[in-house]
C-alpha cells in the first residue's frame, strides 16, 4: 500500500535499468558437504561479455508484481523460456529479488513490472538468473538507498552467486557457498572465450546430488591451496562438478571433443558451474571467432565473449 512518503506512482513510471552480465567458472573445486546441506566451494569466477537487459517500472496500484520477457538467446534454445515454469512463474529470481527488497525496506509500496531481455540461456552454468536478481537489487538500491551490508544479505538469501553479481570485481576468488569473495588480479590465460552449449538445461541441484557427498569437509586443507598451483595461478579449467554433469548429460562429452578438435585449439577450456556450457579461452579474437564458426556449424549454441568487464 502507498504511504505518504512513498506515493504509489503511475503505471509505467520507470525505476531504472541495468545490464546483467554472465559469468564463467575458470576453476571450481568442491571441498565437501556442510552440515547445512550446502557444499563448500572454492574457485575463480569471471564476468564475460554476454548479458541480459533488466528494467523495472511501476505496475500501478494493486495487483501483483509482473514479469515480462523477450527471448534473444537464439537456437537451439528457441522458445524455451515461456515453457519453463521456474523462470516464467512467480519463482523467477528477479521477481523474488523485488519481493525480498520490499520485505526488507517496505519499498516499493506497489507492484513492479520486471522486464527481461534474455541473452543468457537458462540452466547453462552462466549465472543468468542470479545476475538478473543482482541487477534488480542494484536498481532498487539506487532508488531507495540501503546499506551495502543489508543489500548483501538480501543477495545471499536469493542465491550463492548473487553476491558476486551484486558488486564484486570482474575476477574473484569465491569461497564458502560462493559468497566469500576476494578480487583476483593475477594473470589470465587469454582475453577471449567461446561459450559452447549443446542446447540443454542442467539442474544445479541434480548435479550436486549426483556427487553423492556426505557431510564433511576436507580436514584442514587451505581453501586457496585447493584451487591454485605452485605458482599461485588457478587450476585453469578444473571443475569438480564436470564428471557429475557429464553423467547426467552425456552430450557434454561431444562438446568437449568438438572444442578440442576445433582449429585453432584453445589456450584453456573447461565447464562453467554445473553446466551445460563449456568455455574455451583464446589469446586472440580471431582465433576465438574461427573456433566458434566451426562449432556453430555443428548445431551448438555458441557465443564469442570477452573476459572481464
């Protein structure tokens, strides 16, 4: 309900807009399962030049928050958004971010229209939904300022990757369930990547369940030591979830093999998050584009992106 200090406004009044970048996991180690059921992780996350577009506006007095979306993901994902109940329904993470902010602050007083132009596939390990939610929090946090700590708590309550997208740097070590962030300023294997997906959505929960871990962490091993080599660089491309993801989606093996055969060969390659997107890093843009052209011709969803902001 509108209050004297926060008028209901007029339907269509804009609240703001943001780009929601995708990410890849350049390394991902699973250090064990915690008593709360979550998994202790450590790895290196990188933003990449692929994004959704998020805009918020007032939806007018009364009613519920509204989700509108446009699909620009491309084949072979065409038409999948509307049929995905988790995305298109009230459990959409961007809508949940609006509700979480409202419960925390009382703002906005009326329903909000969340408009998403989707370029990031669902269930791809690229963090699209988490990035959308973080973009919503940034928009609302500018309109009705709250402390960074409060906004960070809201982000973590929505999902483990949301704090990274909320305001962390382009390259970060991520520990805990993904919320303990530390900037990474070391060398990178290259500046460009081809993202390759067979057109399949993978459930993060199912991939973690496939690991079959029981409660317990790996003794007193340093989290950083589990993720870096002797020279202090990450184990590029090492992903402890890859075996579980491939067992659930055997088509991923074909993707890895296709990337390995692409000419020129990548500097590094690996699976992002819980899949189903592989990344292949190249030193030159022309190399990434040449590989992408070969891979796209095999029916995969392929995008060439920059690493970083």
